C-alpha cells in the first residue's frame, strides 16, 4: 500500500500546523515569563531629581524589598537611602504605578541632577499578583505544547497513513 495524495496533504497540514504553533509559542512563553517573575536592575544608572522632594520614574511597577544607591561618579560611595534618597512605589508621570527615586529636601543642593547607580528588584507591568493565578498562567505554555502534540497525533492517524501506523508494516 502506498501513500496516497491525501496523505501528502496531511503531512503538509502537520508541517504548517507545527510552524504556526511554534510561531505562537515563543511570544506566549515570553508573556508568561514576564507576568510571573520579578526582575532586577543591577547598577542601573539614573539621574536624580533636579530639586528636593521631587521624583524620577525608574523601571518597574512596584519595588520589592529595598534598594541600594551608589554614587555613579566613580568613587563608589554607598548613599544611605533613608538620609539622602527614598526609593518608593508611587504614581509616575504617566499616571501609572511605578518605582521612583525621591530626593530628600535636605540633600537637594548636593545630589540634585547627579548620576547614581541603583540596584533593586521590581515587579513588572502586567505581573500576576496572586500565586494561584501565576500557577495557572504558567500552565498556558504547557497546554499549548500539549495541543500541538495532540494535533500532530490526530493528523497522523487520518487516512491511509493512519492505517499504515496502526498495522505497523508496509503491504
């Protein structure tokens, strides 16, 4: 028994279906990763606000833990956050929640518009806050991969090619 023309179309369908599924799985996996993980900024260089009690928006939606601020001019002085700066979660200039650096008024003359290196952990935009929701979100990639496997198996068992697979031999 030879493969018929319809079996050729089944193979083409499997090939096209696998390409489409693989194309969508990359961006889906990236989105799931961004929605379920926190990220770090390590020695990110930012410029402090120009005046006391002013803020500058940093990367991230919400601060996790505390931040370390180092003078970026090369001497590596660790700046005491409580005395000089406050890294906090606030409303950004775009009206959305964001991580910000606040220059305390008493140090405005010394540190205004100065480059600093900041190390901190943050929650990105779109983060799933509920742990159960993060677990379910992580399953999306798994179910997408399982759907691809089921698609290939179903397509393989169609037509004469399915008979060939079920018998396990060529006639």
